[in-house]
C-alpha cells in the first residue's frame, strides 16, 4: 500500500493511501471528536462532529469519511470548527429529550461527553420536546427513542458484527427513528439474537439494559473493541 | 369594607407559598388560607417511563428528602417485581431513612425555626435567620450545621452523592456501606447525640416562654396518621399505617397498600396541593402527619434516651400533643431516636453484605410503596404495563395530608392576633411560623434560609390593593 503525506494542523503526517483523515489524525496523536463513528464499523458520516477544514478555502469535510490525499492540508482546531461542533451538539440536544440528571447513562454517555468537550454550557436553540416512545418489550433491553441521536451505531453493529440486521432506520427527517425488523416491538423481533451489541454500541442511554436505574449504565464498549480485533486481526486480547 | 391580608412569599419553608387573611368589615379575620402557588405536574411526566427509573426521577421531586422518595418509589418497584428484598438491603434502606429524618429535621429546627425560637418572634426580621443565630449563639448554630452534615454524610456514604442518590432501587439497594464510612459515623455519633440532647434541653426551657404560641399555633384536636412497627413502636420504613384519634385511640391500623380505602384526596381551587382526609369520616376527618403525628400514634420509640423523652412528651397530655407547635419537640425526639438507632445498628455485619439486590422482571401490574418521610407518611402508587412502563402514578405527600390542618392553623393564629387593619410584622411572622411548624415541603428546591422578602397586601373584596407592606 502506498503512503501519502499530508499536513494536519501544520504538522506533516504520513498515512496509508485510502485511509481516512480521521485515522491519519488519530495515528498522529491529533484528536478529532466523533460521535457516530466507531472503530471497526463502517463510517456513517451522520453526526458531523468530526468536521475538519480541508484546503486553502477551508472546505468542511467529515474526517471519518474523507480519504487522505497527497499534499492535503487539513485543520482540525480552528475557532470556526469549535463553534460548529458546539452548535451540532446543541442541535442534538434540542432535537431529542435528553435529561442527563435522570438518565440511565448519566456519566457514561458520549453525547454528554461531547457537550463537555465542545464547551456547551447552555442551549441556544429552542427545545423541540418531541413526543417519542419507549419500547421495553424485549426481555433484557429497552429502547428510549427520546434519547436516540440517530447515529446508526446500533444498526451497523447489528449488521456488521452480529450479522442479524435487526435494526434499521425508518422514516425521514424529524420523523426518522431506528426500528427493529419491520417496525415491530423489539420483544417480538424474530431476528434479534439478544447479543447486546447494539447496547454496547449506543453512545447514549437510548438502548439500555432493563432494570437499570439512573447513572447505572456500563456499555462495556471494550467488549465491542475486543470483538472487532478478534474479527479483523484474529487477535483475542482482553 | 372587607379586606384581605396576603403574605407572599412565605419564608423559611421549602418552596413557594403565600398566606391570605380575609378580614370582615370591622377588620377582624374570618378565615386564613395557605396557598401553594407552584405547579409542577410530576405525575403526568412519569407516564411511559420504565418504573426502574422512577426512584431517581421522583427523588428529583425534592432536594430535602430525596431518600424518602427513593425509598417509597423503590418499595413500589419491589411489589411490581414481586420479590423479597434481601434482609441486608432492608437494613441499609432503614439506615438511610434514619439519616434522612435526622438531617431534614436538623435543617428544619436549626436553620429554619430556631431563629424564631431563640431570637424571638418579634426580633429584627433582617437578623431572624440562621445568620442571626450564628451571631447570637455561634456554638449552637455550628453544632446544628454539623448535626445536619452528619446525616448528609451517611446518605452520601450510602448513595454516593448526598442530594440525589439513585441508590435505593426496586429489589434492594445498589451497594453496601463502606467500612471507612462506618468508622466515620462511629466517631461522630457522640457529638450528634450531645447536640440533640442540648437542643432538646433548650427547647424544653423555652416551652414556658412560648406558652401563648403553643396555645394558638394550630392547637386543635385532629386525628393523626403514621407508620408503626409490629410491636407498636416508632417506625420510618415499614409496618402498618395507624390512624389514631385526638385522644390517642387507635381508629384503624392497616397495611399501607390499602391507603385508598382510608384516605380521600380532593383538589382545592385555591392551592396546587391537594387536601386529604380520613375517608370513613368524610371531609371532617382531618388528620395530621409528620413528627407530631408519629409520636401520637406510636406506643414507644424503641431506644432508651428517646423513650425517656417520649414519656415526658406524652406526659404533657393528649390535649397538649395536639398542638402543632410541638412539632418542633417531636422533631427533636425523632432526631435523638434516629441517632440511637444508627448507633444500635452500626455494627451489623449485614451493612457490608454483598447480597443487596434482588432482580426480577415485571411480575405484578401495580405497586404501592410507603415510608415515613421526615414531614410525614409518603405513598408512591404505580400501575405499569406488562413491559414495566408507567401507566399511571399517584404520589401522596405529607404536605397534602397536612393541608387542612395547616389552614386551620393559620386561621387560628390570625383570629387570635389580628385585631385590625394595622398588622405588625411580628404577627405576620407568627402566621408564617405556624406554617413553619409543619415544615411543609412545597416543592423541590431550597432557597437561602430567611433571605426572602415578605410581601403583604391588604386586598379589598373587589381585588383592589388597599395597602401594601414589604419586608426584607
Ligand atoms: S439507538 Fe443508540 S446507537 Fe442506535 S441510533 Fe439511536 S443513539 Fe445511535
Ligand atoms: S463521526 Fe464523522 S460524521 Fe459522525
């Protein structure tokens, strides 16, 4: 595989051709915030939190999707990016019903982490207070659509790691939601294997372990990474 | 011309409320009402939530007694799971309820009420607060603050955070008491006990001085309601609900799950807090809950020092123990009992048990959880779907159950003290103090003690403000 050299934040970085800007940046120790991206799953490019500026004009591109190119000039740390990222997180909060103080994932939530990391100290957009349901029909897990940010991590984990493809997205725009099989109660899903990978993948408290009370969620994300390494590298390291 | 006096907001209580006094043409009060002006609509919000989350969500109802809401909620959850809670978890939950009673009562007595008691009802309102108390009697103020901290620390040790510990859960608790924390509690026990005994001595010394207040601050016969243990002793966590008459006769003693057969609730047009009464007697069945009621219904406290005080308290006679002013006394005896109970149970190895939570699915469509909150008996009643989502929730709180008695109290005080349109500040404070004796918790949030301005309006029958008085 040929190598390419690009510049990230004024630093020369070498990356393999075909790699994403995100991978190249992280390999060089440069952090780029992400939400819908999970190592080992295909990229989705939905959340836009990983936006970077590319080229002299500073074109906005999602780092998780953007392939590296020879001579590319990338910035990950401008004021404009910081403002956009914060705005993205604020929009996510305004779009759903996220109440950290009474959420099962309080303290273990990537949306909450993103809010802290982007310096979101208040919400500038009006909350939409959507009316969304909770499906607790599954034996072990539940889904609270109020807390779903439509990152599709559950969809990809279920499809790409478990191979069941129980989850998918139905509807459009503000009416979009994740569904199990043909939009039937999760507990009645004929394809769900109850493996829990969607729960491990979910960044928020949207998919939760039944019986959890507030701030009691441990997603066990390291197990997801264990599976990815086992699958891709044939390494079983715990 | 008939006037109305309005005290708004009422200070040094938990939440926001006002008092209005209706005057007749001669300026004599005819009736007074205690209005709760905040609406929070919690019960509606709960619908559709998984019942497992309810303890922590309902704990948000109140920043003063979150443990009580957690406990009542988790107990309702226990019934939905239809499990037997591990004995160690029951002991840990009990420990938390004692710590809760202790810290809440310490707040009520030292921070909110003792300025009236120690500095005087007519003292300078700018200094009649915890800060004035610190200036006047720094040792007592400090001891009171440390006593409250003692209870808070136990709750923090159990729950991980002192204000909203989501630690009591359906089926048990999340973890046991760490050994280091137990040792901290042990070290501070003697001081907590001493502070309480000092406060009791002080209060008893003041009873003579407040004889007049005792007579008019809500002294009237009512029924009382509280939990009692199987042996009839004082109880905060479990047991039967006992209604007794003003003279102490037991009228009913039943399982809390049957509360709806005995307690009727009615909404009032003038307050966001419902009123309740003893159903078999209709709206005349006024009862009180809380420290005074608990000490009126139980047969004994169950610890040596508290029992000694209890005998003295009850020795005052049933007429006396129907005086709401004695809520303060009852509260102090309950602190003492809580300290002693914590002491008695501290070395129980179960407090460090690993078996503290029973897990199960939804096995029953309904649950009623009941415990004694510092301010009085508390019920959480949930109905859930097969999947455990809340279909309906009913929370019956102490302040609603004391509502009728509080209205009677302000009426009694107004009739006694108000003789014309000119009302001195000290009298307004007495109206508030009458309410404060009940330590009502109107909502959620505390506000800086004694810092709120008092707004009084005299309002004519046509709604026109005749005169207005502001303090603070
Ligand atoms: S349920 Fe969780 S993982 Fe799935 S889309 Fe929603 S937030 Fe993402
Ligand atoms: S992480 Fe790149 S778009 Fe979500």
